[in-house]
C-alpha cells in the first residue's frame, strides 16, 4: 500500500500537486508554494488552464525546483462534487507516479484529512487476478501544510474501501465462508 505522511514543509518528492482556481474574472490563483508559485501561474496561463472540475495538467517542474513534475488540478468555486478538495486530490494522485507531495490550501485538520483521503483512495492499485504486478503507481503521498490530517482514519478508510472493492470484484466461487471471515 502507498505510504501516507504529513509535512509542514515541502518534502523531497517526484511530483508536486497544486490547485489552480480560475474565478469569473479570469485571474488565476494557486495553492502552489512560493518556490514554484509564479511558474505555476505562468504555466497555467500559457496552457490556458481553465481550472474546471476534473481538469488537470502535468508539466515538467522548473529546474530550480526539487521536484521532477508538477500536477496542476482545477479547483472550481462552483464544483459539482460534495468535497472538492478530496476529489482534486484524487485527480492529482491518479496523474502522479512515484512519490507525491500535495500542497493544497486547507483551513483545518478536517480539510487536510479530506486531501489525504482523496489521494489515498485514488492510489489503491487496480484489482486483478491475472497480473503479478499489482504495485501502486504511488509509493508515497505527503500532505503538506500546517494542519495535520488524521492519517490513521485515512488508512482505515482506504483499507476498508480496498477490501470491499476486492470482495465485490472477486468472482463468487473464489471465497468460501471461512476465507471471507479471515
């Protein structure tokens, strides 16, 4: 399973994920840290990144950054989902490989937990019986910010979702009642 962590400062990671919001006035804002803030806004402008629901863009990080790749994820003010931070973190996790640092703006521990949970759920490897390589694309996920997420609750949710998903996906004659109880 993918490792989960929290850091107050940017950790060493392959990919940095940030949010980009484009309000009606067209002035883009981002959750990017100062190290890459201007680069992200410039890239979002050059790519005409619209910041809409489900939008993301993967770009090479600037050479001055400690990251290899940046993932810009749209976080619209009028998001059609119940929890836009959780959803955006999931979009970022599906777009990333290796290790991921999520630098999303959160205002409390619950929001940081939602970010961690969205990324953790999206990083669950696909269920397959025929493939011997079932390793997750993400080795680690770090939520960056001053609000520490409840990582124990996130791990419990992730593990429960994986078990239920695997039980639902499994062919019916594979699990006996004894195996199911284990």
